[in-house]
C-alpha cells in the first residue's frame, strides 16, 4: 500500500494513539491507525482502566468546563477542593524520587486541563465526579482526596468508545488485526512501515509515524529480562498485545532506550484472575482498599505500611511488593468497621474471598498462610493501634500503629469487629516505565539525542516520566497530552518535508 506524503500513520489504538490521530486529522492530515488487536479487543490498555484522570484545576469553575451538567445538590454537598499545578509537580517529584523528566513533566502538568477540555469540547468525551473511587462522605459532605476528582464517563471502555466514535466522525481509518513489524527508513528519515495482517505482509508509505502501542508488559521474556526474575509470574492487567513491538522497531532504527527499564506500574490483583485482562471484568480484579485493613503474606506477617499514603500514591508500587512475597501472593484483611469503605471491586462475583466470625476461624481459611503466626501478627497489631487518634479516611489522619516491625502511619484500626473478610491478591502489571526518549514535540530521539525525522511517540511507550512508582490517574493524562502533541507535531514535520521536496 502506498500513501501520499501528507499521511500520518499511528501505531496503536488506545488513548494516546487516538488522541494523536484526532490531533493530526484536525491539522488537515490524512490519518491511518494500525491496531494489532481485533476490533473486539480494540483499545489497548486504556480500555481496561477505571478512567481516572489527574488534572490541574484551581476552582470548581475549572471542573465545570468538564462536568457542566453538575447539579446544584452536587455542588452544595461536595467539597471538590483544588489541585494546583504546584501540587501536581510535588506529587510527581515525591513519587518518582525527583527523577521524572524535567522537560516533559511541566508540559503534562500545564496542559492537563486544556487537553481534557479539548477532548470534551471537540470530541464528545464526557466526565463525571469520581464519587465511588475518590470521595468519602463526612458530616453530610463528600470530600475528595488523593489528587483525583474526575473519571471519564464509562471508565476505560467509555473513553475508547468516545475516541473511536470521534475518529469515525473525522474519517480516520482504523485497520484492525494489523501488526506493525518494521519501520521503513530512507536516508535517516522514517518513510513508512512494514505491517502484517494475517499471512499478508505489506508496506505502508507515509510522511510520519506516531508510535503509541504501549510498553512490554505482555512480553514475559522481556519482563524477566528487564524487570528481573519472577516477573514472568505476574498477571497482566490489560491487553495481551503490548509486547514491545514499537520499542523494538524504534531501537532498530537507532532510538535511545530511556527511563526506568527495571520499573513498572503493578498493583494488587486477584490471585485467581486470568493471565491477561478480561474485558468483561475490566479493572474489577484490582484490590485497592488495603489502607483500611492489613496485608499479610504466607508467613502470616505484614510486609508493607498499608497506611503510608493515600492508595493513589502507593498502589502502583505495592504490586511489586506482593510479587516479592513467598508464593507471590498476599491476603488483605478487614473487619466490619471499614467494609463500607471498600471499593466496588471487592463486590464483584469473580473474587477470591473468605469470611469468618472469629480471627481463629479466619486463620484456618487463609490458604497457604502460617495460621499461628498470623494470629500473633494481628494480636500485636491490635495492641499497637493508637485509638486515641480519630480515624478519618479523607486525610492522612496520623492514626498509627507504633512499635511494630513495620510501623503503620495512617488509618490504623483494630481488627476486632466480626465478621472478618479476607481477599487474596497477587501482582498485576499494568505497564512498564522504560521506553523511548522523546523531546517536547513528541519526536523520538536517537542515541546522539537528535530527533529521528518522521518518528514520534506518545503514551506508555515513552520512558522517563515515571520511576519506581506512579501517581494514580497520570497515565491517561500523559497519553492524552503527549498524544495530542505528537499528532500535531507529526503534521508540522510532514509539511516541512513536503516544502523541502517541492523546492
């Protein structure tokens, strides 16, 4: 297949890819999207997310640009607070230990709100307050916490449905079942790709390529090679198609590998979930209410501070900690004082759960756990809880459990109100942090830190943004912001190349 030089080809069909496609189309380019998955499995990792977005907002007026139909009762009974640019910077710096890219982070932060406004105003992406995920009702008022206030309506599936619909309205072709295999390079410039559809291999020639086809989390061999031994045992939260194709193709033409190649976003995930994401369940296998209980391993011991921070700032790290435990699993334990605070994912049918009226009975039901040591752990924990400090799930309340091998900083409650509930989790990997280096225009850089002409990238394939950990809701924001930038910059590059060719 050949194409005019003003064609932009986008590899991938998730959030970042479709934002790039829409941005390029708005600039007047012909756009072709290549999706390795079938139409039934479209959407990449984005389709498996809960749809939380992290965005700067100074006031309720900013939020109303995204949720204009918020009613008066919701306004009156909700404390939406603010999430300033300074707070966003602070969270990124703290969570990534000050390693995140100093050129890319300011762009993501300052363009977060305007990018979501663009998708809302131009492409019919809708948002709702994240009441069920990020708010608790205190004294008759909902209060948001953890830097996330909004969700895309319909979650990840709703986002993909909206973006695919927008592409259809813009006349953007999405070629399903089409796997990009190799970039076509002429005189140092990317001129197209070799792709495979079934048994057919063909060439697509174009003016620019945007790689937005994810990391390598679905490649067990790469996980073990780069993340370390044991990572081949992790469950994959999302698509089975993110095997590092885009990264490999870019490295083959001289791109520089960049970022935290031994790091990833990984969470507590139901131990008996399938090996790859299930679109029927989506993100329901996650288990993120651990700050209100305790987590114990096969030895019957706690191994993390469950209350170190809001779960938004620890959940992407604690999956790794679970994987490091004997048998690669843990149990999350709660009593009836807090079960009303558990997220909806604890109530799905596909859950590994046991209940008991006594701790002794519970100990016998915790599969593969040292029961006697578990009871000793709970006894010591209960005695250490500072019941003189009020419990408040909307702030870091300082309600600690001190003097333990692993002290607890916040939200400590004694396990003393039966019936008790326990949920078994393992590690679910979401995406890998290592990838390609881009500049502020989304251009992929080579080993001399020079742009590779005609090659752009966005989304989870980009390295350098996240190290060690991840602030919840930042992935969709990063993908949308840099997808839009890459799409627009690709068209600019194509036009510049056309100008050279016509002179």
